[in-house]
C-alpha cells in the first residue's frame, strides 16, 4: 500500500508582526533600590536604560492575544484562517494544558492545532522554522507563532546578576504561503553540556508557600524557583560561537554580509549584539536592532518586539532582508534570514 502525502506552498513568508509591551516602565534607578548598583554600571554592562514589567492583569495569555491580534490585522488574515498556533515560552507556570490552546480559542482560531515549545530565547526562531516547514509540506496554511514571557515571575529581585536584565512582553508573527522565498533555511542546534549556565534554580516540587518579595517559604527558606545565569561564560559563548552560527545562516540563505539590510538578534545584551556585529563584519549601513535599551531581555519575545520597533520607527522597511538569531538556556540556538513583512 502506498500512502498519500501532502504538499504545500512552494515558499512561506512572514505576513504580519505584532507586539505587546507591558504598561509599567522600570528604570535603572528603581532597580538600584533592589540591588547595590548604579545606572552607569547597568548601562555599561548591558545597554539597558529601562525595561517593561508586567502587572497582575498582564498575563501570558492577555499579552499573547494582544500581540497576535496586531499581527493578524497587519497580515490581513482572519483568526479563523489560522490553522496552527505555536507559543514559545518558559514562564507559563502551568505544566498543562498548553497556553496555545486557550490563546487560539480566545482569538477565534478554535479548531487550530495548538502547542507550546520550550526553546528559551531561541523560541521565535524555532517557531519560524517550524512554521516554514509546515506550510511548505502542506501540514498548515497559516501559522501564528508567539514568543511571550513574564520573566519577572521567575526573577530573584535580590540577584545582582539578573534582576536588571529580565523583562516581560509578547511578540507574534503570522506566517503563510508566498510567491517568493520569505524565510531562509534555519541553522539551529543545542549544547546540553552547557545547560547549567542558564537554568531554573529548583524544580517545581521544591516550591512551597512563597512571598513574591522575599522569595521565602513559610519555613524561611528561599526556594521559589528563579532563573540563574553564569554571565561571563554565556557572554563569551553568545558573542563568538553565535556569530559563527549567524554567518552560517547568511550563507545558507545565499546572502552575503554586504547584501544584508537588517540585523535583529535576540536582545540579550547590547555588548553581545556589538560583538556579533563586528565578528560578522557587517557594513555600517546595516540597521541593528537595539530594543533592549528600552525593553530589557524578554527571551522568546525579544526578536519580534525588536523588529516591530524598527518597522514602526521607519528604520527598517517591508521587503528588506533581516538576519535573526536567538540563543539561550539549553543552551539552544537558531537563526535564519527572513524578508520583513
């Protein structure tokens, strides 16, 4: 017996992008009330001036739906046309069900396949790669991908190495069939030997009654799971190893560095972005996303938020080529060249 297989569109592309930034702006002066630091130290170490922290009502689902609606509107696609929803997050605090299912339902994409992925800061690139493959294989026609985080739910506010970095937000993209190539081949992978460099401090079964300010349980022990990071090794890995991956993504797409228009890496640290830019030997005319200065590090949400900011400001334009690359806990990484919607 011969099985019937499906085939889809020849090409796929991002049709629309949308983002949601929480209302609360937290500047470096406020961060310095939590840790022994200074505005100058934070800016020098990270490039961050302020970041967005979600309020109680700005949930993972609320932020995702808001970002998705903007992306759908910009793409000219109705929610009912979406047949697949992929949500990348590490801060949806329910093991099950996947938040993608309830997001799809609220949007009106009620029969869509829906699932979550855990690929940390590379999640948007992972989702883009999957959506591209789904559309070209015929498994899906219109895919909604969302990167969303409330990293402040897992941030130890007395940890001098992380509290100034992490932030909250959501970014979404609608990906669909295209007459021309809009998403280049993905270059991705992982290095699990280095997983301890960025990880959760405790498993969830260690969490008892807790206080969000002290992160201490009723016995006085500090065991609410938070995120910890070994900054220097991560900086070296991201700055140099990921520059090689980014170069491979350019090569896979057939785009020379001098042909690139926009560089939008995961907004982890301004110094990492600068180091990658130099290692790639990109021309000075290439527009570089520096959204971290006003948004902070939002993990899976950072790339779509950064691109949206460039498009809204006019620094980047529809039809330009853009190199995206995400890297983070795992350690995982992924990058590809896309055409901006």
